[in-house]
C-alpha cells in the first residue's frame, strides 16, 4: 500500500434499517453529509442497496487519516458474516443504539 501526503478525516461506517435486519458498510470523508444523503435517499435514478432497504441508522464507525486505510478496512468488514459485524458493533455500541445524533 502506498501512502500520499496529506491530512484528512475518513470514516468507515455501518448503518442499518429501523428494524435492524440489514447491515450496510460504507466509507466517506464526511459522515454527517453521508448520513444525510442516506436519510434523504439521494440516489438519482439508480436505486442502491441502501436506498432500497431504507438503511440510514448509524450503528458503528471508525475514523482514519488515510483513505487507503479506510478503504482496506471497509473491504475487510464487508467480507465478514453478519454475526462478526454485530460482534464488532457491540464493542462500542452494546445496545445497538442509533448513533446518528453524534453527527448532527
């Protein structure tokens, strides 16, 4: 992996639907705006998994300085089974509370 100079903030995040039956993992450089986009279902004539299943409730996030690290972590988590993702979420969010208010 090759790193470029720069200092930014990137997030990987796991969101769910209201019933907590679906998990979606993504990466962004602005979690506040990305959560709002999921909430507003901004998908422009191309429905995505997140918009189709009304997935916009934040359960988990990690913060990174380098986009390369965030992308590697996102891909790692996306490859996991649901149970392993839930175990990760419960480390910081044992009650599976919605964390959207942290980014309002």
